[in-house]
């Protein structure tokens, strides 16, 4: 382990053994803090995921940075790397003091399904069960202004998936997200809210009680956004990409051609993950029909008629139309 990481972590409270989770988190955050020409999330995430995969873990990757052995389109020097490490240690000490839990891309507890994604977030902030993030689940997403039929479809889908033992992922937003979370809770299932805000901010505020219920039920709140950072509108689109990476599949209930749910469907297909649309969505939206008929990069969305079709398809079994309620 580099002297820079060792010195930084030795001064921190709750310091654990060498090369433990704390050192891994410091190295990960330091990699995120290195100056770059392009500061947007996707290129940074992809670069970090690549170097971590190449060298085994964030600590080893950071040591390669310090040694000047990583070639990348970056603007950092050895001095920048040492400063990034010191700043990262200070930040993480503050997160610890406020009892904010976090997972690094190098942690064994980091969600395995998300780790497979090329632009997986280097850090995740978690409230509630970390174990729930390792369980198989399906994302249910859709518009914030759903029809009454859309709400019922989301509720039926969440119940069917929860009854099948799958975690229900959604985004804690108004509308379809809220219906999906609440139906999963009512069914006694686990649900995970993937947030577009930092872990210390509940958005929308009226869903703060719902967030509390999710945690109390054994579920999870998770976000890639650093505590107390400023939330930008595009963060919610980025959140959708992370949600599709966490889930085995995405089910879009109702969504316009400019919605975050449509963006998540596209991201899921790009990631090679199954995407399901109710036949009502395919019948009413050209963008959905195109993703079913043409797809993206050789992967097409799947049109389904019943909520159970999703669980059945993921398990490799055909749904029994005589026993399975329609959307």
C-alpha cells in the first residue's frame, strides 16, 4: 500500500487493518478527485472501472497512478495524486462522523451485478440493508404523472415480482415509482430506492416517510451522489443508468419519449439487460415499438401482457395465461 494512503488513513477515526475497506474507499475517492479535462461522470466512471479491473483493486490502481505507470488522457501529476488522497481522507472522515455508509467499487459488498457495468459508480452511499443490493431484482419505472391504469399496472407488477421473491427497484419519485415501492412493501417484499439526490436528502420531500418505511422493512436507499453535493436535473438520468445496472431487468410501465424511464430502457439495452414493456405502452408509443421491433445493438425490448410474464421470463419459464392476471 502506498505511503500516501497509509499516512492519510492512519490519521482517521475508526481506522481498520491495512488494505481494508477504509483504505479502499480513500483510494477510490482519490481516483475520483484526480484532475481531468473531462469532468463528466461517464468517462470518469469508465476510467476508474477500467484501472480497477486491470490492477485488481483501487489501492493497486492508485499506486500505479503515483508511480506514473497509468497512461490516460488525464492532467494529473504525482503532487495532484497526493493532494487527492489527503482530500479524500478528510471527506471520508467527515462521512464517518455523520454515520453515512458507503461502498467502494473494490469492496466485496459492492453489488456484483452493478460491477459488471462499464461505467459503474466508483462509490455508492447506502442507508438500510447492504445485503439487499446483492439480491436479484427488477426495476419498475415510469412517469411522475401516471394514469389511474398506470398506477394499477405498477402495483400489480410490484406485487407479482415481490411474490416471486424478487427485489423491486425504483427511484423514489412521484407516480409510478411511488406506486411500485408501496405495492412491494404491502406485499411483504423488499424494495430498493435508487436516488438521484445525496443520501442525506429525500426527494421529493413528501416521500420521506416512504423512504423511512423502505429502510424499516429491510430495504435500502442507495445513491452514487456524494453527501451534501448539489443536485442537478441530469443527475436523475444518471441515476436511471445506475438503477438499470443494479437490476436484472427493467420494466417500464408508462413513459413519454422524453422521460427518464425511456432513458433507463435505452441504458438497460445498452448494458445488455432485459427490458420489458406492457403491451399498452407498446401500443401507444412509437419509441417503445421501435425498441421492441428494432432494439439497440442487437438487443430488443420484450412486450409482455401480464406482470408475471417478467418473473417467468427471467426464470426461464413461460407464463400461464390462464392463471396470470393481465396488466
